C-alpha cells in the first residue's frame, strides 16, 4: 500500500459509538431493559438529591378544568366538577404548609406528588407551589391530555414511557393517597393500590381517601361487591370517603402524625 492509499485508509476509520452513545441501539427492542432501568434509577437519584422519602399522592382527572378556563367548557357537564379543582388545590396547599411546620421539628417532609398533567394533577401541584413548597410530577407519554403543568418543581418533573415504572414511583414513598373524581386512569391507579394492599403485596400501609362522597357513591357500589362476596367486608376498610377539604385534611394529618 503506497503512502497515498494509507492516508485515505486512515481517513475512513472512525471511532465507533460507545453503546450508551448509540441512540439507535438505546431505542431498540434489545435495549428495552436499559430503558426500564433508567426509569427506575433516574428518579431514584433525583429523589435522593432532594432528600425525598415521604410523598402524598393526588390522583384525579386531567379533564377537570381550572376555574379560569371554565368558559371553554360551558356546554359540558364537566363544569359541575370544577369545584374539585379548587378543593384539590386548597388541600395540597394546607398539607404543604403543615409539612413545612413538621419539617422544623421532626426533620421530615411530606411532598405533594401528582401525575404531572392538567386538571386535578395541576391543582395539587399548584396548591403546593402557592404554599412555597416543592412538588413532584410523574408524567407519562400519552397521545393527548398529558402535558406537564407549570407548577411542578422543575427538577422533580419526570416523564415516563412505561406505566409500571411510573406506578412504582407513585407508591414507593407514598404515605397517603387522595383520589379525586377521575376516569379510567384514576380508577386504574386507585384499584391497583387497593389490590396491592388487599393482597399484602405492598410493604407500606398507605391510607387511601376517596374525595367526593356523591361522586364515589354513585360510581362504585362497594356494598354490592360485599353482598355478593366479591370482596370481604373488611376490604372496605382499605379506603375512607371524605367530602370536604376540612374533613380530608383532618383525617390525613391524623394518619401522618402517627408516623412521626
């Protein structure tokens, strides 16, 4: 090989990408375990950075509008649910203010955590923000609806591809869970939590509160399930229905104070 050919040969040689630099590989089917592991390790690092060990979970519909956008929905029955946005906002604010006072004495903080999107999720992050507290948003990639709300603490705003890793982080640090009115997503998250506790497949005992007596009593007839022995009578003790901010706050704080 003459000198000219050697030069051309050297020019053609390029350093191959390291595996973790190769996006074609990282987005391939073969690299799925790496992507799953990333959705476990990245939130874990951020939670440790912020010393987060206790969360208060807010579930609820992404479709319930904020009061300032009610005109956009004036022909829809969903406007009848707008009050839940304001009540979720107020409840999250009160819990955050209480948490800040607890942190001074007990060195523990209870951080509001939502699904990160609009509606009830936005309301809970907004309430925490108005109390000058941090809050978490566990977003999920969806074709519509799921746009991160602007009230999540920037460093705690996560975007998940896999539902099951997102659900893991909902419950891992959960110390209480409040389910506001919602649709399939809310019901899926709620019943997975109840199932895990019913079957003793979750280490933590997470107090579950269903917010909105009229909504939940009309939606689900738990007594019917007991009557036909599809659930045991004691399974109804896995949750409690609350109907106002005052009632919800009092009962949630009673549960949390026992853990201090």
